[in-house]
C-alpha cells in the first residue's frame, strides 16, 4: 500500500495529530495498511507557567519508552510534513547538536 506512504517526505520531520488531542513530531513511516511508525519522537510539554517545551520521547517518562511509537492509523486525525526550516525542526536539530 503505497498510497499513504508516497506522500511522506523522508527528508524531514512530520507532525502527527492524534484523536486524543496529542501532537507528536518525528519521522513517519508506513509499516502496514493499519499502522505507522514514528521514530525520533518529540512532543510539547506544557509547564506550570503555561509555556511549552519540546521534549524527546523517553527523556522524562517514568516507564522509559524507546524513542519510537507504533500508531494505529485509526487514531490519527491527520499528519503533515514539516518544512526543513520550521521552528520545530530547528529546535530538534539544536537539541541533537547539544548531545
């Protein structure tokens, strides 16, 4: 099934909007007709003052997930390719450089 995989831009990150109002950023890949895998995953965590901070999946969660999510397509409202110069992509690149 290449219909949904054909438009994923492998050169950049995607924003994935889920039915539970969560938004994740990462590299999206079609792995089956029903599932997508999101790797190199980031999301925005809102702190007490109401400002958002980009967090790498697995960095702060107590259950220690790997930095990868397998997502049932039924739970995806939509996803978007991000521009290479988008603020989110720039922030991710800066976070990776600091490692």
